[in-house]
C-alpha cells in the first residue's frame, strides 16, 4: 500500500462561504472580493493510497465544482471513467449526502 494522501475539497459549513444570503462582516468581505478571505465550498475530503483510486469522505452539494477544481479527480478513460471509487459518509445531513446525486451516472 502506498502513502496516504488527503485533499481538502471544501472546508466551509453548510451552504459554503460566503453564505448566499449573509451580510455578516466576514461574508461582506468575501462578497467584496477582499483578499483576506477566500470563498470556500462545503466540507469534503478525497483520500487515496495510490494516487489512482480515490475515496470521498462526504459528498457535499458542491461536489461537481470540487471535482472540476481537483485534477486528480477528473474523469479518465475513453468514455466515462472516474478515479472516485467509493464515498464514505460521516452522517446523513443533507450537506454530507446531496452530492451523491451528482454521482448517479455510471460508466457505460
């Protein structure tokens, strides 16, 4: 077995950061594009021991965006192929499972 690698796909609470409907001082900075804060997607991790086969820890509603932004998770092969082999859910909250809907299409 290889070395364990973990990628943080998102680290924000439900709804991401900034919250779509929030104008608190910190979200206000994000909406203004202040360099001191960075927008973040909802909490999720990707882990691998071989850099080929990945396991997601939770599947946030932001999963499609997170996959697009993370090259090791991009599709592989000629038609449909994904290095994502499994999803480990740490709970049943909507913020942990809604991304499963994005994974519903199978390989041909």
